[in-house]
C-alpha cells in the first residue's frame, strides 16, 4: 500500500459504506465506480468454515437476522437481507462471501482484507489457511493485503505464507509505546494502520524509516484528508471514497 507520487491511496472502508450498506456488493460496486484504489472489507468464518464479509461478530446490526456469524452456514447467512437497514433502496442486498467480492473486483483495484478473529487458535489457523487459499486461487496476491488487530493471527498467517502482504492494526491499550516497526516483527508487515486520533508524527517517521507505509481510518472530510496528506500518511481509509478522491485531485 505505497502512495503514488501525487496523492495518498484512497481505501473504501467496508466499500463505499457512507453511500451504500457496508460490506455488501452494492458498497463495493460504488467504491469501484468512484475509482477507489483499494477496497477494505472485514472477514469472518461461518459455521461451515466459509469466509463471509461482515464487520460485527453478530449479524443483528446490519441484517434482518439475529445471532453470531458463527451460528450461520454460508447459505443461511446469504438468505438474510443486508441492505434494508441502510435504506429501502438496498432491500435484498446480501451478505457476500469473500469469493463473491474477489470475483467482482476488477483490475487494478486492490483488496484489504481485515481478518476479524475470535481468539480460538484452531479457528484462527483455519481462517489463515482459508484466506491464503482464497487469495492464491483468485491470483490476487499482488493486490491484496491482510490486516488484523490480532497480531498473533498475523504471525501465524505470515509463517504459513510469507508472500502475503500484511498490515498491522494499532490497538493502543495493548500497543501503546510500540513503534510500527516493532509491531511489524514476526509478521513482515508492510503497512501500519491506525485511527486518525491515534496517529502521531513518530509513527509516520518510524514506519517510513523502515520501509512501511501508513494508513489511517476513518477519513471522511476534505479537511481531514488534507491534514493527513500533509502529515505524510500514505493511504486514507474512508466511507466516502468519491468525496475524498475529488478533494485530493483538486489539490494537484
Ligand atoms: O482496517 C481499518 C478499520 O476497518 C479497522 O476498524 O472496526 O472499521 O474494522 P473497523
Ligand atoms: Mg475493518
């Protein structure tokens, strides 16, 4: 996730989730239409060990169902409505599988898969193996990065397949005082990811000194985008890719 010569990369957070229901094909389509450089999504495992795209542990907030993602098979979760909560216009939108998103994402759009883990070692190993298989099968290894707040998970994935690009997500309660390069140890992480309020100059300096890029979330206003660009942030993770791209191109 290196910035090009002119502007930071624009990453559509859960797709274009400000204008369409998060983590749905509609949101990813809007992100592609907006010409986002990268699409970010959250991945979890279903009861039948399939990879499904959902942020929360439970389906309640973003679908008409109830319970944990882990309680559903892929087929059962695909039968839920994942669009109506956002707007009646998106009624019938489904919870997609990771495979379905990979299929619809055209070149050269990049993919940032954020792995949501639940602390179970065996489930996490299965998740890491399945993610690698998905990326390899889709031949997307050159345009995919896997990130997670769970650094033990990232180390496991890196051990299994050291070629997959990795992003470390910063969790201050645990990581405070640790620099991006220290957090990257054992994962070979190429990117440090943190929220806007967590970002410090020393993070940017350390990451760049060690050949890492910096990505920041969630960047939804023009003013925020300009400030972070000035601070040397390489990628802006936003719910409004169209707005942020327009504001950055006006700066050229
Ligand atoms: O990957 C950046 C961001 O997505 C992390 O937070 O909660 O939106 O998945 P969250
Ligand atoms: Mg995420």
